[in-house]
C-alpha cells in the first residue's frame, strides 16, 4: 500500500512523472528507509551486515 503523502503532497502533470515518482518511492521504501526491526538499519545495510557476519 502506498503512503498517501507520496501522491497527495505532489502534483503530477503527466503519467510519466507519476510513474517515475512511484518507482523512486518504492525504491526508497524497500531499500533505503531505516527500519526499527532491522536494528535501525536500512535493508541494504542489513543485507551487507548479514553477508559480512556469515563470512
């Protein structure tokens, strides 16, 4: 589910602008946002931590 502030706080003039904003938001949300359940790391940081600790 998309966070409503992503599209309510922005005005998109074309479908392409909306599509680019959605792709950027999903990338941020899935990979770059800090998550408390991952010890306040981003998913990318957590994956790197797991790889280093497994070696």
